[in-house]
C-alpha cells in the first residue's frame, strides 16, 4: 500500500484488518466461552498501546494484559474500561495508583499482599489479585508448597479478592518436544488441585500463551493470554513445525506492522569511498547512496550494519556502512529514479518484495519480539 504521509519523515503503519483477523483466529481456537486476553505490554509489542487496544477491544477481546502499572494507567487515562491485568512487577509505591485506576495485579510477595490489604481498608474498596505460581520458569512466582499459606494471608484482608491463578511456560516455543511444557502443565494442575483440597476456588485460571493456545487446548483453562500471534507472527519456527507435526492445520497469521521512512538525501560517491562510522564499507564502483533518517535510537538494530536491505520503489537497496544512532545509508545505484523523499520500507511490503521482522531478527542474531518491541514509541503509529 502506498502511503500518503508526505509530511512525516518516518512512521509505523498498523493494519486494522490484519489485527482483527488474527484476533478472530485465536477466538476460533479457544472458543466463545473462554476469556481472551490481548497482551499489549511493551507498547503492544511495538505496535502502539492505545491504537492496538482500541482495535482489539472493538473486535472482541475481553481483557488487556500489560507489563506495568504505568501502562495500565495510560490505558485508563485514555478511557479504556475493560479489565486490565498487570502481568509484571508492581512496586509498593505504585499500589495506590494501581488501586485507584482499577488495575488487577499479579502477586507473589507477602509484602505486596499486606500493603494492598491496608490500602483496601483505608480506601474502603476491593482489589482483585492474580496469584502467580512457579511451575518451572523461575522468574516471578510462588512455590507450590507456599500456595495455601499465601492464600490464607490474602483471605485475612477483606478488601482483597483472589480472582486468578496463573503461570507461564518456559520452553514451549524453542523446541518441538512437549516434555517440559507437560511437566509445567502438571505442576499447574497440581497447584489447582492443592487449592481445591483446601476448598479454595479460583474463578480465572490462566497459563496459555500464543504457542500453547495453538498447540495445546488442554492449557486454555478459563482465559488465554495472546501476545505475539495477535500481531501476526509465529512465536518461532518450532511452533509452526510442532503444529504440522501434530497434523493440525496452521492458523493464518497476518503481520500487522509496517515501518516506513523517507529518503533525506541522495548523493553520488566515487569508487573507493568509505561509508559511515569506522569505514566498514568501501564502494567498489561509483555509487548513488540514499541517506535515511532512521537509526538504532529508533529501534533499527546496529547488528543490521552491512547486512540488511530496505525497499525503495519495490526493489532492494543494500545497507552500506554501520547503523548509526539516527541514520542508515542504502545503495540505490541500481534503482532508477530513486530520489529525495521517496518512501523507504524497513519492515513490510513494497511491490513484490517483503521484509519481515523475523528476517531482520535472523540477521541481528535475535528474535522478532525484540525487533518489534524496541521500536521507538515516539515514532507515529498510523492505523490503516
């Protein structure tokens, strides 16, 4: 799609239709009776927190998942009234702000519980909490043997409501083996059973991420938390392969994000010219170079130096020299007519060519999540 954003030097396009399509794919997997959480943490994986939240809620998502209290407040101040669960850490100094903005919190520290209990009594309000149990990821979470004692501590505070029990898979995306996910699932089920024997009922049990939502229906429980798949990317090649090995028809995911910029200068340089910091590239012929005002400050990985390409007029233009803080340089010698302020595609399609986040991640030695999540929040997000 050709942009008409002539007055913007770089921008990110969010494809509303692709986002709605992906959400409906996951709704069809988990069914209408389960809650679907759209995970919009990290600025909606770089796509734009408010922009994505508006689209997914209008398309049928039930809850929003954020990493921080600040993200939750951002959404509340924008007028979103859907249930919001803070999946990450909340400092005790942030609890009152979370409380006042009706944010659900993930808990696993007794200090947090006691502070929340005092706040609930002070403000004469109730707050919903989700207890995270450790099943083998060894990040946030409470040991299974401490669960009952922890719940009893929650129950001492009349203003606290234990709404959910959660956990998170550690190795469901990096392998085609289900051995470790099976162990984690058994540990989660044992935790549920342990609480059940104490007549502690949990209304919302949730463990499922994108990969488990696709591969393991037994993990769906009461709510599925969908992140990377919502944005049209498979969590990994192994997840797609596992789907095929299970003889499941892979769902169709459509990438939501395109990243574009404009050429700031076109210059002619002689044969033998050293390009950029460190002189890491030297031209072997007279060349026309396009200077593009995008760099690692914007989230364009420095590891892409001298290895990636961008798209100009539907053709590939190789990067020459290092990625700098605010600029990259591409060779447009073989692209007739390339000129000042032409549109450049860094991620997305142009003509018959496409650059994917997965491709850039492979060049930079990382994963697509990082390529997307590091896109500078100050870059305008435009819904198309």
